[in-house]
């Protein structure tokens, strides 16, 4: 039975590849408070701040403000 679940997990794909990137962005911010790495991920994957906002509810308004400031300073 365990092998069935292992195969399922290995074959599972996110319905949208952007969701994985957004998850990594949220992970950078929530766990490490590393806004620079989150901004790098957004720029490398050619995402917009709107893409991140639409795909997560885990970030606070202040997190979005700091992330937006970091993105603006990078451009």
C-alpha cells in the first residue's frame, strides 16, 4: 500500500506550474523573512505581484508591501 502512495506522490503534478513558484515565494517570506530571494524568484520566473496575490492568502498586507518595495528597488 505504501508503494501505491509513493508512486502517486511522484507522479503528482501541480495543476499550474506557477503555483509551485508562488509556494516557494511564500516559503521565502514566511519562514525565512528573505524578501530578496522572493523577489529574485518572481523576476526569474517572470511573474507579477498580481500572480502572487491571486494564488495565495498566506501573506499579510505588510508582507506584500515589503515585497513590492523590494521588487521596485530591483527594477
